[in-house]
């Protein structure tokens, strides 16, 4: 049962992430500026509520205290899979219910610069994928936990992009959010809201949890490696 739930959660999460890519690329019918528009105050209120709801749910379920309360009720094997399912559904809800705010703020006309920005967007996604596979993609998606009763957290190690930034998933996401040749008011709101959420959730909540759970080992890592903006020349 846990494996079936986790597989469903992974499929929903991957589908939502794919929809997010189309959303950011502004490709119909899921593009961020496609759909029925509304009065600006209405659109702003709905979209801010969607961002807030996503942030609260996504962040609250990742906290150790919530996991301690939640895991005995759903089993340790299914906990991560349910998290992926809920995260995918909330992200899909944001994409599906987003009210377009198509007022154009700027648009790049030079073809070479548009291609460059799309390339930067692709690089942001590649950083996200690289970071997930560097920490074990099967564990990240909950498949190892669902397939084994005794699976434990992998030991702390520094591999791949984690040698240059402590939170490369957020690094890649922020790059992808802003690398657009056409910036509408809605895209600006979404990029700013998700960037603010990523920074606050990572630097204020996740960092605190990591310092508590890993202690001096993580504090030493934090002294050597920046949080979000990569340092390409590593110090020994």
C-alpha cells in the first residue's frame, strides 16, 4: 500500500512539475498569461492566496515536528510519498487556478538574447535535477522508504552541486523563475512570491532544522559553502 501511494505521489508531483515548466514558458493552455483575466485587485488577491497556501502547506509538512506527529498516523514508509502527493496537488492547483495578469512589463526583442535566456532557464532546471540525483533521487521521492521497512536517512555528504551551494535546488529554481524574455505582471508576481518563499523557508526554517540535526558537521559545512549563490572556487 505504501509503495502504491508513493508511486501515485511521484507521478502527480512529476506531472505538476512538468505543468510548472509549461506555465513558466507561457505555453498554452497552461501558460502563466493564458486564460480568462480578471480585474487586477481580484487577480492579485487570488494569486497571492494561492502562493500563500502553497507555501504554508509545502513548508509545514517538511518540518520535523509535523513529521513526528504525522508519521505514526500514516506509517514511515508512506510519509514521503504522501508529502510528494500533497506537494504535487498544491503545485498543480496554483498552476490551474492562477488568474492571468498579462500586463507586459518588458519583452526582449533580440533573438540571440531570447535564446540565451531560454538557455539560462534550461540551466536552472538542470541544476535542480543535478541536485536531486546527487542526494539520491529514489530517496528524495520516497521510493526507497516505501520499498523497505528499515530504510534510514542517508548519511550527510557533500556531492555534486552541494559542493558549491548548500541549497542548489532552490538555486536552480530561482534561476528558472526569472530567466524569461517576456516578463508580465503575473510572471513577476509568481517569480517574486516563489523566490521569497524559497529564501524564507530555506534560510529561516530548513537551515535551523539542519543545524539542530547535524550539529557541528553542518555548521562547518555552512562556514565553507554559501547557501544559495554558488561559490565556484571552493576553499579547502
